[in-house]
């Protein structure tokens, strides 16, 4: 049923996912029962950002042919929002991931071979800006390095403009601190902390949630890697970037000091792309439905664990 609805790219699919996002947000806030800890700006900004994720993700996917002409990508993303409602907890993390998506939009469009220098500058600029909200997002610069390796074309200017993109953010930060804080840099500007304490994931529900998520990711990844060989030479580097971005998203989540579940937001869009590709390759409709229901059963299991 679900996979049939989203098997075609239709405007109604956006409405369905938008309703799901709003319902998850309202339900999550209601269950937390601590409304006093959230400001008005949070209530207006957090759901809008996640809704924008849906439209931006679909734009990135459709514009770069990362899946066939379907809405499986935003469907999987909507389901992961249900699985990880904690993504609404931290507005700074939501903003950080939004800036990462801006960078991914530029990097995934490199296959057009148009305005490469501008795209490299934009990608590095957005990722560098992201670090002001979430320091470990700096790891996504590795994605730029991988992209440079694939779209080198013996032009050093791509590297130069990439460095300038980082320097631009550095200068903006310097000016901001001088004007508003009367200092060149603040300790909070470079808050490089990490934690390998995973005890917070020890609850039965969280173990089940991560087990199913990672199992689906690895299973889908096997088929995704196999499918890359069938892609055109022009498209192959972009699919490699999708895989690298997925692993970088996981690494950023694992390094997070405050592990609440919101840290997996950096992983959700690449995961959605990879899983959607596997989903569209399944010929048996009944198996596609079971595959999706498996993800949907995760949040329901919380009632029994």
C-alpha cells in the first residue's frame, strides 16, 4: 500500500510526509511534557526546518537522478523521522544538518561539469559554516576531498577556491567576534569534544532501533554498491559521494558527546537515498511492503519494550 502510493513522484506525497512530520513533532513534544523548556522560536523553526529537509532532499534526489522517478526517498526520510523524533530536540543540530544538505546539493550536482569551481567554493563554505553550529560536521570536508579526486581535471583552481571557501568563514567569524564579543576567538568557536560512551543506547528499544536501522542500511548498501557498476561513467562518482556521506554521517553521530538520537540527523538523507534505491529494485510488491513495515514497527515497539 505505502510503496504503491510513493511509487510515483506526485505532489500529494509531499503533503503526506508533511503531515507525518507535523504529527511526529507534536507527538514528541507532548510526550516530553516539558513545554516550558522550549521557546516560541523553537516551535516555529524546528518543524519548518525538517519540512524543508523533505523538499530539499527530493530536489537533490530528482535533480541528480539518484533514484528513479518515485518518492521513495522522501518516504524513507519521513519514516526515519518517526523512528528518531529526537531530531527535534536541538535546533542547532537541525540548522547544522540543513547547511550540510546545502553542501551536498552542490557536490551531488558536480556531474553536470558546469561551474565546478563555484560549486566547490559553495560546498566548503556551507560545511565550514556548519562547524559553528556543530564542530564535528567539519568531517564532511572529507567529502569535498573525495569530490576533488573525482573531478580534478588537472585544474588547481578547484583546490584554491575550496580553501578560500573555508577562509571566508574564518574571516566572517573573526569579524563577528571582534564586533560583538570584543575578542578574536572564543573557546566555544572550536568546541572539539567527543565521547565513546554508548551506554545511552543500552535501553532495549534503542538497541532494537539501531539494530534494525543499521541492518537495513548495510543490506541496502550491498545492493547499492552492486548497482553502481551499472551506472553511467558520469553518474558513478556521485553515488560514491552518497556512500561516503552516509558513513561520515554515522561517524559524526558516534563522536557526539550528548547522544540523544538527534545526532543521527546527519545520516538520515544519505540513508534514505541508499535505501530508496534498494526498495525500487525489489520486484515483489509484498516484499517491498514488508520492508517498509519493518521500519514502521520500530517506533511501535517502544510501547512494549
